[in-house]
């Protein structure tokens, strides 16, 4: 069980590291709904073909992108299931931070009411 947890943790950290880059997030959005070649990704973005290729490698190694070969061409698409654990963590962080923001707003509102009384 510990090996599975550790492996899951490493995969999650790899996924988080992969999406830190704005370029990789842009590429991930481009392959989210449609399978595309590296050339199509480069043409649809402001990223050069070599940079697309390098970033696709990072996304593939992190498990966020799946590659399909068809003859000499390679096509890429997002692996949405791989993003599940990352989504859970981001949702937890969002809920926690929204809760803190709500507390601060309520505290500020009470403070202002106290000054106006």
C-alpha cells in the first residue's frame, strides 16, 4: 500500500510541476478537447515547434498527455483522468482560501459597523 501511495504522490507532484509552465498549460488546453499533432499545436499557439515538442515531452512524462502514433505522425491528447487527483487538491485549496476570504470580509464588515455606530 505504501508503494502505491508513494507512486501516486510522485505522479501528482510530476503533474503539478508540469502545469507550472504557462506554455504547458496552453498546450494542455489545446489538446483538451481535440487530438492534435505537434505541428498543429505550434500553429495554434505562439510556441515554436521545438518548444512544443519539448513541452509535450514533459506533459507525457507527467502522465497528463497521451501520444498516439499513426504511421510517421504523432498525435497528442490530454489524459483527463490523470488530472483527477490534481483537481481534488486544487478544489480543496480553493475551498480553504474562499473560506479565509469570507472570514476576512465578515471581520471587515463587523469592524466597519462598529466604527459607524
